[in-house]
């Protein structure tokens, strides 16, 4: 597919050229300009169209490969992948995304701001005794508090996260769009728990109210144990479920 140059890259931008080109191509995939199964322009064509070196074009395509948007076929080219089935397990904020998919109004509010600190948590937390980004937020659905999520993020994978305004933003979108991170595995466990007074107040329950506690560990191609989170969910208004997919292509 020959490339017709209708957009240009900005060499003065703080974003590297390969990043700009990757975003441009990803946008064309999302908009349907490049349909699933279609071959995208070759490195040579992209280099010529955008007046960049082939290594830069190669880096951009590699970003798309890591994000699961395209697949290379030896001797043939690079093709747009069929959309992958979304599984909540592999989403940083899959529960909130599920509410959005139901058409419900969701609001996320930070109750403990992002901080880089040494984690003293025990149990399954892989960051215990090490530094990690820590964040706690409350999710409300149609103005009613539904869940609290405590997040621990790998400081190397998410370098510079403290410079971003996270209020109301999707962490999964930030991970994918800014850091090119997409989980490729993980583990969740479930149990009944009781909240301390502070968290109970945020969820508008009493400390004697049982809630669903979910611990989630996410792995990335760049690092194992990149994100650890604990979710505390009220179950009096919603049934929390998890789709179980067949063999995937992640």
C-alpha cells in the first residue's frame, strides 16, 4: 500500500519522530483507514513519505507491534491485526471500563495522591520493601461510591508519572498511549474483607460491612510485576463478574 503524505511530523516536538509516526499510524488504524488484515506501508515507503530514516520508521512499526496493533509476516510485510478480545484481567482499570461499556456515568476521584515511596505492605505485594508509585482512588457510579482501588506501580516502567495530572484519567490509556505498555499476563485473587474506618467512610459503609476484595498483579513484556492493585468493592448494588476467554493471542 503506497503511502500518500497528507500529514507531517514535527522535528521540533519533544516527542520523538518514531513516537509521532506510531501515533499517526495508530490513529489511522483506529479510524479504519487501515482495516484489519490490510498491509500498512513498508519501512521504505514510510521513510520516503515522511522524510525520515528507515530506522525511525522501523521503531514506529515496532511500537505498533508491541501494542498489538500490527503483526509482521516474514517476507510479506506488516499487517493490521484483527481486534483482540478485551479481558478485564488485562486492563489496569477494567472494572471502570466495564461500567462505561454499560453506559453508566462513572467518576473516579483520587483519595490518596500519587507518591513515590518505600512500600511497607506485606502479603502478595511485590513491591514490599522497595520503592513504587502509590495511588488510591474512589470510583463512583451514578454518584454512588462503588469501589476503592489502591495501586502500586513500577517506578521504572512509569517514570515521569508524577508529572501528569491523573485526576479523572484512565490509567490504562496512559499506560498504553504514553508508555506503550500493555499487560501480557497477570493474576487475580478474591476474598471477603472488612474496611478500616477511613475506607469505609469513603465507600459509605460501616467497618462491619463485608466487601469484595480483589488483588490484581499485572505483567508486561518489559517487566514482570509491573502493577499491583487492591480493589475493595461494594456488592450491594452491582454483581462483579469476570469473563473467561479462550486461548488468546496476547
